[in-house]
C-alpha cells in the first residue's frame, strides 16, 4: 500500500518535470532558430554596421 501512495504522490511532480522539459526544449529550439535566421535575414536585407 505504501508503494501505491508514494507512486501517486510522485506522479504530479513527474508531470511538472515533463512540462518544464518540453518548455525548455521549445525555448532553446526557438532561440537556436532565431540565432540562425536573424543574421541571415540581416545579411539578405543588406544591413551593415
């Protein structure tokens, strides 16, 4: 019985870890794409310092 209660109490924690993992992945994925797209876009538009 104790094992059942412990596994149920850890379930919401695991759910939050998965959410933060997905959110973290999406953040760095989008950030990485922007690091590639923005300089290429600036070069393509002919922006110079």
